[in-house]
């Protein structure tokens, strides 16, 4: 999963762009099919726009990109087929109950139908990495698709340079069964999230530069446009499905576009400019949401906080099937803090994150019906913070959320060994929240004594002493929460904002 990343998994099927604001596609109006003359005009514009994309990005142009006009029915079949077959999407469906266990989705929320309806609403064209084809929509007029082409053709030049299908995936499949496999997965858990942010951020930068082309300037040369853009890029008005999405989905789906664009813009205004922002970052990409959210940390090669996964298998595997694990990165913490405590608390707490991992096991004794519910899981989350105050702050908002997640919640003060422990009973088993200095351990669903053993094991895995943070150079370990939502292309608001910015 990695909390956010499991959502991102849903759409790693080709680089998809959202419809330009104001089109019939987002107003729900009856669509008019493009004429043969309009189709020829649109196809003829591909090579012209490719010339611009290559010059703007500094990446070699693709001599002749295959192009295809598709109907709405064909797009819908493509989305459903890829959703059902893609490995990342399968992980998404499997991990839906983990998101619910952590309180990030409501128990009755159905993730797959929601994402399919969102994709159907949002799509305006897509670049298929497998067939190397840009697919254009036969119900949107050519002039409205040309800016989207600038976005999609950026994916074509990226693909020619790094092979996006291979570059943007961690290559891992299935569930890890040993501590070595666990930590191998942790080491690349945010890879897809970070690389999709690069891919979409670059495509958004070229899209805006295309919108600015008549002014003779680029976004990097237009600080006034950037100020307007960054204030309005995440606007979801005009997207009825997106507006009713849970916060987890809204933030996860916008991350590749909003934060990816901010990351790329920060790189583009460096002395080496576009070379750093395009070929440079494709050759040496960030590996975590932390680096995307803090471009200066990426540029300065600031070590990223990494925690190791303890060996839980001897303790758990007899009763629990390994189900899911990963990193909870800074983006995860931002979303959790905002959902549980509000945006102001999230703004204060997220930068204080200093590493985190989670693990989920599913009770072997659970019935088939029970295995579709969060109650079949035991989960733990082990995190490190900049100081004890931040750890305590996150513990408090997490505790406050328990009453909304569980029935029959009751604190068991008699079982708390000291003031740093909170122990609860719930309709889904024991809950333990335990803070030690700047570290925090949360267990939900595991029996109390098992939870305490997991806590000690997690602390021991970090090295000598109560807790030690393992700092690893950026180029060695890339991890995080994602299997990559970046491909979804649902930033309708961002296209509206940037298109009107000049």
C-alpha cells in the first residue's frame, strides 16, 4: 500500500491527462463526435507540438509518435481492462481494508467503483507506454485537446529517454514472507510515488509553457504566473466526483500534479534550469515523497529518514498471514494529520516526521467473509519524530480518532504499565499506543502482549539504544507510500488554473 501509495496503484496504466476545463467532458453535456476534418487537424498538430515539447524540455523529440482517435466506449473499456489486470491495481484492491483499518477510508466506502467513475469523468487523452501511442478523444474539439497534447507528448519524450514502464515501477510483486523481503520492499516503497510526481510534474511544466508560448516566456521566467498557478492548481471545482472524494484520495491523486509541478518548477529556476529539471532528474530521480515535497533537500542530497522493518515472522506467522507492509512517508503523515486533526495541525506536524513503517497481518482463522473486512487484520505503525513533543502531538490526534473507528472502545488503565502507554479494548481487538521519547508505536488488532513484543522488536531493529534512526543517502534507498497514482491525470483544476493564468 504504503498508505497513500496503494491508491496511487490504481492508475499506473499509461500517462493520462484530464479534460480541459469548460469542455463538454466535464459539464456532462451530450458529446459531438469529431469530424474527419477535425481529426486530421488534430493529428497534423502532433508533430508541431512535439517540436515545442522537445525544445521546451531539452529532451530529444520522438520522430513520429503513433496517434489514435478513440471513442468514449473504447476509453472506458481500456480503463476497466487495465484496472482489472494491472499488478498495482490488484494491490490496491487487496489493500483497501488496510486503508480502512487506519481510518483513512470509511468502512462502507467502495474504492474500485469510485476510482473508475473518477477516471471516466476525468480522462482527456492518454499516452500508452506499452504501445507507444498517444490516444486522443473523438468527442473533444481539436483546440481543446492541443494543450493536453503538450502534456501527453512530454510523456512520449520521457519514455524515449528512460522507458517509463520500467522506470516508474519498483518491480515487486506479491507479499513478502521474510524480513529480508520486507526490508527490500520498504527500501523502494515510495519509488513509484516519487517518479510519477517527476513524470507528471514535467508534463505539467510543459503544458503551462505551451499555454504561455504566445507571451514568449516560460513559467520559470514568469514569477507572477507561478504565484497565480500555485494558489489555484489544486482547485477541484468542476469535478463532481473529485469534490466528494475522501481526503486521502483527493490529496493522493493531486500529489503528482501539484507537488510534482512545484518540485519541477523549483528545479527549473536553478542556474542550470531545464537541464536539471528534465534530463537531470530523469537520470537521478527522487525516491520519496519527502524529497518531492522539499526540492531543496533533493538538490542538496539531504539524507532521507529510513526505519527498518523488524523480523515479525517468527512472532506472527503462525496465526497471521503476511498481508501488507511499507513506509508511511511525510505525505502519509500530512494526510493522516489533516484528516484526524485538521489542516493547521497537519501543517505543523507533517514536517516533524522523521521516518515510519507499518505492517499488516491477516488472521488465518478469519472466515472468507471476515477477510473482506478490517476486523480480520492486525496492524502496527512505528514512527520517529523530530522531538518528543511532535511524537506526543501525533499520538494525541491518533488517539482521538479511535472512537470514530471502533465500536465498544474502552480504555483499560489497569493494563497500562506506565504513563507512556494507552491500552484500549475495541470491537476489533486490543489497541496499544505507546510513546518513548521521539518514537511512537501503535498496534491495532493484535493481542496486547503480542503488541508489546512487536514494539520492542521494532525498536531493536533500528540499532542499539531505545531507537536509532537509520539515515541512508538518497541514491541508495528509495521508498514510501506509493504504487503510483500519478498516472491518473485528474488535475482538472490545475489545467483550468494554468490555462487561464496568462
